[in-house]
C-alpha cells in the first residue's frame, strides 16, 4: 500500500530543498512501486540483489535503482548492468570488484562510501582513515566514481545523538570535498536520513534521504 499523501508532502518538501527522495521499496510488491512511479517518483532503493534484479526486469526502464543494502562482492555482477547508485560501499575490495564489473559493462558506476557513525558495530561502514584509503585506491579505478558518503545513525530515541552522528559524517564529507575532490562537482551526495530521522538529517546537510516505512507502511519480512 502506498501512502499517497505522505509521498506528495515529502516530495514537495524535499524537492524545495534540493534533497533527493529515494523511496525504499524492499520487501514491497512491484505494484506498489508502479503506483508510486505513476505519481512521478523515479528513485527507488532496494537491499537485496535478487529482489532488485527481478523488479528491474519487471518495471519501467527509466527508474533509477539505488542499491542501499550490504553488497557481497560475488553479487556485484548481477546489478552492474543497470544500477544507478550503490550506497553502502565499505571496502576497497568491493570498490575494485565494482570497477571490474562496470568495465565489463562498458560503464562507470556511481558509488557512495559508507561511513560508520553508529554505536552498534552490527552496522557496516568505514572509519575516516579507511575512507581516505578507499578514496586513494579509487583513483586507479576509471570505472567507479565516488559521489559522496552514506551513513546510518544509531537506532535510538535520542535526537541529539542522531544529530551528532550525522554532523560528523557531513564534516568528513566537507573535508573530502575540499581536499581530495577539490570541489569536483560529482562529489555532491550525503545519503543520510530515514523515516524516523530524515528531518534531522536534512537540517544537518543531507542531499539524499532513504525513506521506506513512511511511504509504504511497515515491512513484513515473514511474508
Ligand atoms: C530499510 C532501509 C532504509 C529505510 O528505512 P525506513 O525506516 O523504513 O525508512 C533506509 N536505509 C537503509 C540502508 C535501509 O536498509
């Protein structure tokens, strides 16, 4: 089920602020995506490779598919032909595999490096030093383009803590933009903010939010 009013409100609020809305459709049926597509939504986010491959085949070709989950190296090849942006890149090895598969498909794949900002060590991501190393490695990879950073905040009711974590990501983003990327215009994306905390993320400089349950209702993983 698609919450049309919420979509309209988010769409106008976010586009006024030049923030891209990625509708996170994982576990939701293709009909829900089709319905939101009809409203004008084009960016959709998925977490599971097989689910993404099936949906891509079944749905309109001008959808921009974002892979937002944890990507295993042996699965890059399945999404390399069409993926628009890979958010959660958390190692140089994964970057190198994406470069290889992008070359096979004669394309350049846009990626975001995932920064570990949460307390939970169950969340993936790199620290500042690892991100610096990945940026350096990517200089030798002509088929990947680093477009920014992605992060997931701690799962908490403490808004100040979430704000502080997003702020740290934005600070590193600004530093990289200024130094390593020297103001290059393709380094422009801060993918932070989900259903529960997107307003905080936007205040802290998000340029891309990933919103699922607010738009599609709660997910049911046992279905
Ligand atoms: C599922 C998911 C989201 C969306 O979460 P909601 O709370 O439903 O908005 C955003 N980002 C990532 C990485 C996710 O896995």
